């Protein structure tokens, strides 16, 4: 995932948590808000110490970023969003995790409508 598409500032995370909307399933939580400067979108991934050690947390972050990178063309533009990884996601295979991320993003309305 390109560096320009990542959220890093504490202020950005705080703004999205405070003023954004959220949706969750068993494995992930997504917070999002519209932002004019987010071109096409910006992503932040949060994995707390509750899910495991640094190796596990970094692996989960890499996997989530890769899943989102593959769906880059489907994500609504001008959106900042944060994906929070929950403990059950650590036991999932990549395909299962991909389905779960798709589910949470679709329910949150972060995918562009399909043409046709």
C-alpha cells in the first residue's frame, strides 16, 4: 500500500474516532469519516496488545493493508478510515480475513456502488 494512502497523525485518528461513524463484525471494527484532502482515501490500521505480541500485531497490519490494497479501486473516494483488528481475526486464514474485511467495509458503505 502506498505511503500516501496511510493515516499516521494522532490528530487524524482522534478526529475519526470522535466525529466518524463506525461499524463492526466479530473480527474487525471500522471507523470512517469523509475528508476532502483524502485522495483517493487514507487507511489506518490499529492492532492493540490484546491480540498478541509485536509479531502478531505487525502481521495482522500487513495482511489488512494488503487486502485493502487489492480493493483500492472499489473504495469510495475522499474517505479516511481506520480498521481495528479484534482477537478472533488472528486465527483466520487470509481468504477468511478478506471476506470479513469486505463484509465490514460493505456494511459501512465504503465500497462504490456496482455498475449495472
